[in-house]
């Protein structure tokens, strides 16, 4: 790879003889395959030469990003080589960015993981919830994060699991409320802790009375209106996405899926190439709540956006997920990445709504269907709701319909 980038034999030899030449060459070849320009490849190759020299103190390259920052210290040797003084802050930032991307591509970059107190009990609970209760993976992951956060807070006190008191849970929930948790968040945290401690009581880890004593705030059915942007704002959002930059091409396909079908972030993240039936113009969506596959007609606007993305933008990869990162290491977009895509673009347009993630577009899709006169049953089917109760909230957004009811003349009935 180096002989394709550099002309002078001495420069090629310098790169070939430096540490980790095979790993650097493989990464640069991958960057070239995905479409990096020659100037970008040259910049990366030169930067990686210094990265390799600095990281030779870690022969296995099994490092954390903090260890990468630690070696990016003195630049005296580099300044002597280039014959000028370097701006330390920018040189270090570029060094860490390039090194991090390279190490992630190789699969060597370790993420420092804070220990979770009572981790063994939490893992056992997750296995039980999976095999005995049949909870979905996303639900178990949410419970795991919620209980783990409580354990980190409680474990800092040095108390055993058997010593958890309901006052500890109440203090933790009050602390969360002080830090901006809403009623729904506090309610969900209390529910997750109650479920864990109920299982813990059966295992003899905690007193049996603990779970029943945990109380969260009451939630009222249909207490809030759906928090989504107006459909005119959704149209502005779609119109604002360019048609040239690879990121815009990918994001347009994603936004259309959210706005047209009201899909959840996890459903778009899990969408696979096999779910696109081009022969019959159908879209197969694995519904996370119904645990079934739902079939939609692939409308032309969405289909054209997907074809443009798949043909011109999506990197060549053996991964079957539709939406991947555009930079190496290539991996499926996470729900968090999808949230950022929607939120960033809505905020850039100045759209004011309580929520700015994919679920806001789901609400906007439902409100549009209500305005077009579809029944709640049809809307619930479109959104993949398990019951009509989940759809009833959208009845409150049909203000013209409600005004007609309010203006109905009872005449002589009363």
C-alpha cells in the first residue's frame, strides 16, 4: 500500500520498516476502498507513522484511548523532523483521532469499563429474565443499565446487597428527580428495581418485603399529548437534506423510514437487506413489540432513497444490516446514532418540540394519519401497536374533529 502512496523509495522504506507496517497498510487499503481521497490517505499514512512509533511501548496494541493520549506528549522529535514548531493541542488531537480510528478498525481499542458491584447477581437476573420470563433483549438491556446505575451509586457506600433498604431506593429516586428525571423515568427506574429485588428475594439476597415497598410516581393513561413536530416541519426537515454528500444520502433514507412508516429506532437499526423485497416492492419490518414481521408497501420515495443509498453510498461490507457507519470500522448504526441524526437536524431547523429523536417523527406520522381521517385501528396497525389502548392518545390530536363534536347542535334532544 505504501508504494502506491509514495514515490520516493526512501519514504516507502521508512513506512515499511516502522512498527506495525502490516496493520497500517491494511487500514489504509480499507480507507482507500471506501473512497478516501489520495490527500486524506497521505495524511493518515504520515500520522500513523508517528502513532506506530509512539505506541511501540504497547507491542500488543491492546490499549485504551487514555493510554493513547498518554503517549501523545512530547513532540520534540517530530518538530525536528518537520523543521517547524507544532501547535501541541492540534497535533495531539489529530494524533488521538487517527490512532483511535486505526485501533478501532483493528479491534484493539479497549473501552475502560467501570466495575459494577454485585455484577454476578445482575447477570443471573438477566439470564432468568431471558429464559424464564421471555423478556425481549432490549427490555433486559434497559433493566441491566438501570439496576447497574443504582448498584454503582449504592456500592460506593461499601454496603452489602443484603443491606439495601427502601430508604436507599427512595433517596436514589429523589436524587434522580433532582437531576432532571421526569415522572416516567422515575416510574420506570422504580419498576426495574422492583423487578430485580423481587427476584433477589426469591434467591435470598434481600428481604422479601423490599420489592413491595418500592413505590414510584403514578402515571395516568393518556396524560400527555404526543410530542412530535408538525407535519410542515417534517416536510421542511426532508427538504433540508442534501442529495450529494454521502451522509445526507444515507440520512434521507433513514428520515423517510421514520416519517413514512412511523418506525421505532430499534426497528430501523435492525433493518436488514433481506427485509427489502425489491421484486414485489415490499418492506418487511420486525416489530419489536408484536414480535412479528409486518409487511408494508415500499412507497416510491422511500424506495428511491434506499436505492440511492445502497448503490452510491453504503460501504462494501459483509454485514447484512442496511444502515452502516460510513467510516471504518464499519458497523451497524446504533439507536443512539439514529437519535443523533434526527435530533441534530431538527434542532438545526429550529423546530421546537418536547422530543427531537426518532419517536418524535413517529408521533408526527401518527398525527398526520389522524388528520387524514384514518381510524385508530388502522393507525395502530400502521404503527405496530399491540392494542388499541396505545393508539387512543392520538385521538386527542384531531382538533378539527373535536371541534366538530363540540359544535354539534343537540337541538331539541335536551
